């Protein structure tokens, strides 16, 4: 996927508990789809659907070698979410700084 991932896709993908569990597991290192499915108690087909959503959000990459599909964490989507959050945090901090200045708690910059 060229360019920056859409933060809406990232947050949508992370809004589902099973997908968050997959991300948590992949943060430990690459693993197969079958290994991802075991603790989740869902079918391989269901895990593959979740992996596809995570891939579209640039949170996961996968590759197939023979009959084994191995998934890895892709930090591109996480960086997009972090950038989106940081921009909102910065804007909110600026508003709070201006409010504090108006209330006399600190001088205006």
C-alpha cells in the first residue's frame, strides 16, 4: 500500500479484540496463522480474515512458504495511528496552554 495508511482503517482494525490479540502475539515475533489460531479458539479461516483486515491497515504482513503462512508485525500502521494521535494531542495542549495563559497561570508565548 503506497503512502501513509489511513488512520481510520488502523483504528477500525484495532477495534476488534481478536485482532488486538493477534497484534499482541505478533509483538513477540513472527508466527504462523495456525499458531495464531490456537489460543484464540477460532478457525484458520477466521484468523485469515482478521489477518487480511490487519494487512489492509498496514499493521501486519504475511508471506506464504509452501503450506505455511507466516505473519509479522508491520509498524507502518501503528506509526500512522501514533502520528494522528500526536497531532491531536499537540492541538489540545496548545488550547490548554492558551486557556492557562488567559486564566493567568502562565505568560503567553
